[in-house]
C-alpha cells in the first residue's frame, strides 16, 4: 500500500442521525461530540434528531458535519490509522485544517460555525442554488455558463462533473441547455450559490474573523481547495478565498495520486467523494467512514 489520504466530506451529504452510531459505540467519538456540545449547546440534538430541513440550513449543516467528521477521524486514529495528507471538500477543508493541527478543535468549531452563519446570511440575500452537471466536460460547462450573467462554474469535481452556482430562475434555463447538450443538471441540497460571487461578503467577513486566531503550520500535508495544491504561504488567505472561488477537487486528487497516494478514506456522511475520486482514477482504493460498519470495513482494508 502506498500513501493514505483522508478526505473530508462537503455540504450536501448531511442526513439526520449522522454520527449517532459512532457516538453510541466509540468513546473517542463521544468525546468529540461532547466537546462540541460544550462549545455549541444543542449541536448533538441537531445532528442526531434534526430534520432534513433543519440540517439543510447552512448554519446548522456546517458545525454538525464538522463535528461528525472529526469524530470519525478520531475513531480511525484510535486504531492507529492516520493519513499522510488531508484535504476537504468546501466545508470539509475546515475539518482537514483542524485535523492537521492548524487550530484546536474548539477554535475550528467556532470558525466553521461562523462560516456557516455568514454564508447563510449572504445566500438569503438572493434566490440562488447549486446543481451538479454530469456527462459534460468542463469546457462545455464553462461555455454554457457564459451565456448567463449569474451562473458560475464553481466546483471542478472530475472529468465529467462540474458543479455550478446561480440564480434559480437562470439555473432553470441553464438546465435546459445542459440537457440539450447531452448532460444532466442535478439540484444539490445546499442553502445557496456557494463558491461564487453570491458569498463574496461572507468570504471577506470570514477573513476578518480569521485574523483573531493564532493559526499554526499544518502538522501533515494539507491541500487547498482554492489552489488545488498543498498549503503554502498565507493560510488565512487560502481559507478565506476558498469560500467565493471554485473548488479544484480534480486537481487535488490528481496531484495526490501523482505523489504516491493510492488509498483515499472519505471521512463524513455519504460516499460522494469516493464516487468522484473513482471517476478521476478507477485504480486507487476508496474507503469511507460514517458508521460502525464502514469504520470496521476501513480498518480491515487498511490494516
């Protein structure tokens, strides 16, 4: 086996009850959730008992997913499984950032909570949304977006999947164009048009908040969504720009594989990133951890 990467899930994969099995069965996971509850009372109830609608609110989604992801990563660490590098998709980058030791867990939770609130606040100013465009190349999607003043390519997920953000009325027309071009536009369970101009104010406000924190250098290799490369230079700037710029996911995965990574463990709810990684390169091993069954399977495969 070559190098192992932990990749932390992004918004849209959330579901009611995520993490509860880990909480009930693993003391290290319970410790993470209890620590989060002390910082943000009500988080456990929201995560385990919140409805789909509750969890779809960005201010709730982000701290709940962040906590669940770091709990799952703690379960692997307790088994002696640690990564050679980390990356995270959108909000998942905050989990990776915290896991890599750049901030404490409590500070990371404060930051991700602020990020969620700021992004929701911005998103509520306009009727925007996101859609995953499949079966079309990035060049074709870019060209289709250029026909609309408020539709932007925002997540370069793989060779035939690009996420776009836009005003909902324009997205409806854009989706028709996608269909005519031979693709499909699938609406995402998110609360706004993220990684675009729609959240530029949130990005600027989050950057201001970051300056109140003492950010440490990452203890392991950590990838930036904004550049698609390992972090270097100003960490705060990279984390700030990530909010209102495209996620370079395909670039991240290809760079990791070129540098000897052959095992990717998705940390968090669902298997969205596993699917994206497999489409980028079908020869690497993809695993995930979100409950006891997937934790057990991943431990067995890695060990």
